[in-house]
């Protein structure tokens, strides 16, 4: 049953009094010691006077401030205002190591935020530091300096923030392939019109392989791309937006999107204007810099950017440090928690993605939350058994599909706050109800995310200070779960703020009986972290994502209430999304009709159901009787491993849960074949492949402008094409079965790169003991080949070693005689029509009677003289005329070398070859 929702809007202005728990960042007491500059103060107050500027937030009631104008003579109107030293400018990790990090010879690399470049350039001219890189968009500079100058740097008035520069490293990539774990296979099949077309993703790290055929026609030049190419970046681009040309595992989430690249050597965001001009709507960040627990310059910049461009979304991998311990910050020393890999991942308006296995279990290496101030991180998880890199790329690709859908529906970009709300509302629950610091709000479900947006189960609005907005939704009968999420792009906090939230909105839901339901919150105290966290309901003053979920809700009208207390902005925009799962819903998500199973392999069948009853699972092939797979599908189970019998050509599945039953589409079972180049001649080429059992034909594909395109169907297993009529180079083939079923496509291949010339794939000639040579020939195909001949060049001409009539064998080996010195051999392939193709002459050297040969003699004046050496090491040839006068000396370095005779007169000469002063060979030669 398809559920519907009605949306009503009520605006009520009320006073909202906030109550926040007092929390502190460690180490702040050090800011009060030693001499001070007299410009900066620690303010302890619940309100901030208008004549002071907040430079850093240490807690909800403790701030580092300075006066906006001249410092008044009396500060008695401000309680607890105390001078502080310059250490407040340091990021928490630098502060924790101060002053030890001012000692030593190893230079520091720092990221500095400064009010102007002039002051830093002046310090550079004085030789006190070196500016390595400037980011004008964010007023930051990467510098290198002697650690002893750090105190002096902090005293500079124009220096606002100082952080350690960290070199980014990629997280491990996705090594398996399973789009079905997050329902992306079903999204592709049920919503084929969505591919990410007209959307652009930026992969921020090294550059992908821009020649990869999975990006054909969709790679967009990027002036901010890294200079070097890495496989990891290629994998991330493939997972997010691969076209599936190479193989089915090369099809990414948004296979129609444009792809750009950005260099992650710059840890600060790329300029907003640049990303806008490039059309980028999602940027993927699958890298880290080590465990960091503070809201750094980069985090603040990312939050600022996502408020400047509300259609842009940044997606970060959580990291692969899930079993490690934070070295500093509020959660220092707690193993297995708060180990996200980078301060930029503390940004509020982005998404951080953890890794899960194919059973939706968080993998041990996936980094956990909370964020430095107790916020919920990661927000969700996706498949990535060997790391969180691929998980982030899957979420980035899914976001592109949602952006395309919203653009099609509204002719304008989707706000990123809405996309975050949709993605976390549509997740699959993986642990206890509510969020946790391992899996966030649950596992990505691409199908539910698309359907939520498609059904319009969301609203966008804005709220002013001290206002309350109310919305109503209708929850129908037989609803299993109702989830409601509030999301907003919060203004950027000042760097190193604790906590980072600036504008605090509050979500509350009233059920049809007038009961108030509050969002899920987590106990983020260091003492409360454990492996069995349980979310409770309460007011949330930390996160800019708040969610309420209700199991088996009473049918009726539910009122969503949004409250705003003190805002730092005139208005705060926000998004609400809701998900309604029906009790009678049962659908199979893998395999769909578009998925192909492999005989003999284990596949994990997947479905969605809301039932507390045990079920049964059956299969059949054709119109045969149903066979039982399992009659003990437990409540809550949504997948089952099944090994496909080798005998099946197609299969159907039947799911039975008491009074609910569903039968799947007919699914093809097929192996893929492999293409081979038969010949690559000047005017034509032949490709062929191994036959597939039970196939009645084959569909051949070639790589078009962007994707593989079917261009012919044949019953044979080989194809000859004219190069003039078919200039394409990449091909693939899939078997066809009865009932118009198509099997799995082969790997795409380039016939020109298979080392096969015109019929001849390989020819080798090697010594085979004294007086013998071994000749080996491999044909690309035997199609129309009549004979194969092996030939040897002798002093009297060319002799045929052997002539062979060809049947079906493509491999030939023969022995031939070989005299001392140089021997030359070739092979000739003759077709039935008399056309012949021959190999180049290949040399075989024999040294049974001597280690050196000098030939030819006589040699025509001007022609080269050849020297063969069994072992040329330390050997020297000296050429003398008949009077004993040395004319030429040559150090031998290779088995075959030559001497020009252009400068030598006709006549008789003597040569001597020595090794370490000992004569090895002497002889006479004649130049004519």
C-alpha cells in the first residue's frame, strides 16, 4: 500500500529559552598563564556584549574575545573578564604539545590564518619563515619555519590561528563489489532515468586515470587537479560515477555524472567560485591525516563554504582508525572511539561516512565518533569491507542521483541540508533504535532515499529568532516506522570552537494524542562511551541534524514543531524529511531482473520487509516445482546467502511470510566469456570468444561516445570487421539465451592491444642446446589458415625447416639446426586463398666452439662489422693493420655490437679480443 502525507503549515511566535549542558575543552587553563599582550581576554558569561568580538569559543559560557574598538578604561561592566596569552591561537593538538614543539631542529610546517599577507611576507623577508603555499580564498598560508620561532609568530598581531600542516593520505579503497548492500542495484533498475546526468562530482585527492574507459566522455578538465595519477583516485571515481564499460563492477552509483578532480595537497576547501564555475555539486574526500579532535581552520572553512553555496555537499570518509586511540582532545586515551581522521571531518554541514560489510555491520577498522564536542559522527555508513573510502564514494554517487531527481522536479539545485536530511531519514536501522557513534543514523538505502524525495516527503522553510514553526503530516494505518529528521546548514563557528554549534534549532513531534516526542540524543561524555550505546530522547543542543523515529505509530495527524532560540543570523533556513515504512511492504531488492547470477557462486539474496513473523524462501527454474531454500527466515532478517546450482540457466524466487507472499522476476544465470584477437591486419580484424553453454546467440558491443553500445547479434563465436566500416577499438560480448535473456557481458577489451598482428600472435626463436634452436609460433586464430612454415636463412639462401597443415591447433613448436654464430629464423602463415603473412627474422646465437664471432669477412667497405659475445664483460677488441699498427679499440658491452667500416681502407686486418689483459680470440678479416 502506498502511503500519502498531507502537509499543513502553522507559524507561531514564542519565546524559546535554551538550556545547554556546560562542557569544556581540555587545556584551556594554560591560556591564562605568563605575560599577556593585553589585547585578548577570557570572557565567562552566558551573554556576549556587543562591543566585543568572539575569536574562539571554549564552551557555551567561555570565550576568547577582543574589543571591536578601543579598549574602554573600565571593564567592570563585564564579569569574569581576564587577560589571556597568545596560546589561544594554537590548534588543540599544537597547544597540547607546547612548548615541546618549539624545541629541535626539524622544521615545522604550519597552516596559518592571517588578516593580511603583508605581515607574513615581511617575516619571510626577514628569514624567519618560508611561505610554501597561499590560499587567498580562505586567507590561509602554508609555511615552514624553525620551531624556536613559534612564540614570536604567535605575538604577531595579524596572526589569527595556527595549525599543524598535515599531509593527507588516502583511506583504503573498496576491494569487493556489492552495490546491492545499499540497494543501488535496485535503484538503477527501478529508476533507470536517474544516472546523475547533468551533475558533476569532484574527487579531491590525486588525479584519476583520465583515460579509463569507464569515464569516457565524462571526464572534465580541472585546473585544480593533482599532477600525479593514483589508482585509489581512479577507484573512487569509478565507485561514485563509473560507466560500467570495463565490466559490470565498473558501474558506479551515478554512472552518468561528469567527473572532475581536485588536489588534496590543499587541505582547505577549493575556492567556492571555482567549484561553482566547474558545476560541482558533490565533492568526495576519501582521505585522512591522522586522528584529530578539534574544529580546525579547515572545518570552519568547509562550513562557511556550504553556507555560501547551499547546493554543494562535501562527503568525507570517516577513516580507517576504528581500533585506535585519540592522542589528545576531550576523548584522549579512550581506545576505539573519537578516532575520525582529520579536523575537517568535524565540519557540521558535511556528511561523514563509515564503513560496513555486506551484512550492514560496522567493520572494525571504520573510524568512530563522537566529534570533538560530542556531535554524532559518522552520520551514516555504506559498504566498504576494506575501508571507508569506497563507502564515502557510494554516498557521494547516491547524492548525485538525488540532486538530479530534485533538479528534474523543481528546475533548481537541491539544498544540501535537504540532501543530508533525506539520506539519514531513509537509512536502514543497523543497531538499536536511534543513532550511535559507530553507524550514525544507519546504513545508506539508495532506493528509499529516491522514493522519499520522489513522494515529496519533505519541506523547506526558514525560522527567525524566538519563533516556533509547526507542520503536520498524516501517518496512515499499518505504518511500521515513522522517521522525521531536521537538518540545517549552521553558520561556521570560529576555528577551534567548542562546541561548534552556532544556531540551535530544536525538533519536537506531537502525536495524535498530544504526547510530545523528543529527538534521539546520545550521552557523549567520555565516561559513557561503550560498545552498547543506547540512544535516549531529549533536547539536542549539539547537532544540526536531529531525528525522531517512532515504531508502530498510532495512525493520525502528527505535528512537527521547530523552535529557535537566540540566532546569530536574521533567519535560519532548514529542511525536514520524513519516512513512512508500511507493515505490509515486502519487496526483493537483489537480485532484480537486471542482475545476473553466476552458476556455482554464492549470492546474498536481499529483501525489505517489516514483519515479526518467520518466513520461508523457495526457488525454481522455468515451470518446475518450487524447491525450498530455507523455512526459517527469522524476523528482522533481510538477506540470505544462497549458492547457485551449476545446472541453472535462469531462476525465480518466492518469499512467503504467513499471509504475505511475493515472487521475483526471472533472473538470468550466466558465466561471462572472454574475447580474443584473432588477427589485426591492415584492413580488417577478427575477434572471437569461447562458446557459453546453452547460448543461442551473442550480442556484440562496442564503446561509443560514452558507453558500450550493442551493434550486432550473431550466432557464431567470431566476428570479422572492416576497419574502414568499424573504426571502434573497444569491444565486449554477452551470450543470449531463450526467452530473450541476455547473460553477463565480458570484460571490454581493445583488439589492438593484444599483441596479435595479422594472424600471428607470437613467434619465438631460442637456443635449444648445442647445434639446435627451438622455434615457437602462436596464431591469433586458425580461421582460413592453410599452412604454417618455419624457415632458416643460410649462406646459400633460405631453407624451409618444416611445413605444417593447420587444423584447429593455434600453437606450433619445432626444432631446427643452428651453427656457431648468428642464425636467423622466421615463420610464414599462408591462408586458403594463397595470401601469406610472415614474421620478422629472429636471431639465435650459438657459442659451442668460441665465445666470440666477428663477421662477415670479407665485409663491403662502409657496411657494419658485427661482433657476437657470449659474455662481453671486460672484453676489449683491438683492430690492427698488417704492419701491426692499432687502428681501433672498442670496449664490448653487449652480446651484439657493430663497428662502422666507413673510415677504414680496403685491405686485410687483424683483430685481437682480450679480457683482463688475457688474449681470448684473434682472427683476420678483409674489407673490400
